[in-house]
């Protein structure tokens, strides 16, 4: 990937990310319509009637789930990572580096959190100024020098400035909704199959159609989410360089992080938010397939772009 200039990259990625974000609710509704379409085929008016009838319930349920996840996302992330608040008295070095960077770009300083881990990693989270935060592991604080740590913090601040964290959390919520629905359909199909009667063929067909569509839709939304995340990592690297004026510091930090980023976090969605998430370096077919579903671009590609600046 060739570096094309910061502002052009911002505009292009923001446009693509907006399209991806708008695609999530559209895909949900499309999946529901296809379900009724195949269930009542070729009776299209019946399929249309059922879709319109259930549309308010579907939109209401998705909206309610979204609002709950939107409200409590910060608490859930902190519980998942076991992070704790880091104030000025605990680590003047980290606090001062973050504060100076925020002053240089005129942004409000986010909260700082720390994870007790030898892994070298960091992430930003939040949806607004009240919830924005930057989280660092003790490992990355101890192993990076000031220039490298400043670059990492600038990278995470860039995710906040560019609204990456908001887009990512919203996409995670939508994928979580679809993932739950697919699991429920799968379990319902198993339980209904065990006690199904001979005259309930339509119920069995409905479950098979719903499960097939649910899996396809879920796969598509996961790919959308991963693509959004990869684009945003390139943008955050470039934005960090704009803040620090030191592309080699960002590249050096990524070299130290590479291979030392494994963190014990159960939630795959939360892992996706970190600066590095163990992208495979394999060049064979399996490595390429894994790369398709990777949340981050390969670190060597990120370093190559930084070295062009």
C-alpha cells in the first residue's frame, strides 16, 4: 500500500467507512426480507406483507439492543481487559506525553487506563468526550522509549480524533446483534428438530432458510467490520506521524510490538481495538485466507508506508 497523502487518505477512508457503517442495518433488513421471500416463494405479496408487519418489531429490537450496548460499552470493555485508571501521580511519564500531544492538537485529554501485562499493546475506546480513553499495557510502557511511546499514544489519540473508535464500536455492536441471532437460530433448529412432527415441514424449512441467510449475512458483516478496522489502522499511523513529526519512531514502536502483542483478553471484539492483533505473516493460501478475516493489516506493510514518509 503506497502512502497517498494524509488528507486524501482521511477523505477516502472516511467515505468508505461511512458506506460500511450504513451497510449494517441495510444488511439486517435485507436478510429478513430474503427469509420471507424464500419461505413463501412464489407468493410474493404474502412475503411482502409479513416483512412489513414484522419490520417495526425488528427495528425496535435492534434499536433497543444498540442503545443498551452504546450506553454500557465502556464498562464492558474495562471488565473484559481488567484495566484500571492511571492518573498523573502513578505515572508522570505517560500522563505528560499524553497531555503534551493533546495540547499540540487542541483536543481534550482522554482518560488513561493501564493493563497489568507484559504484552506490548494499546488501544483507544469511547463514543464521546466523557468516555474517550487510551489504555496501555505495563509492558509497552516499560519497553518503549519516550519517542516510541509518544508515537503509540499519538496513534491511539488519532483513533479518537478521527472518530475511529466510534465507528468501530458501532460496527461491533451490529455484528454482535447478528452473531446472537445466528446462534439463537442454530439452537432453535437443533431443539425443534428433536421434537418435530411429520406435518411440520414448513417449520423445518423456515429454520433452514433462516439459518442459511443468517450465516451469510453474519459473514458479510464480519468482513465489513474487518475491512473498516484495517483501513483505520493505516490512517491512525499516518495521523500519529503528523502529530509527532517522527515516522521512524512509529516504525520502531511497531517493530518492538510485533510478536510481543499477545494479550489475554477473551473478547475477540475488544482485541480488534488494539494497535496490533497478531496478523499472520504467512504467504501461503491459508495465511492469505486468514488475512482476509484479519482485523489489522500486517505490521511490515504498516512499517513500509511509514518509511516512505
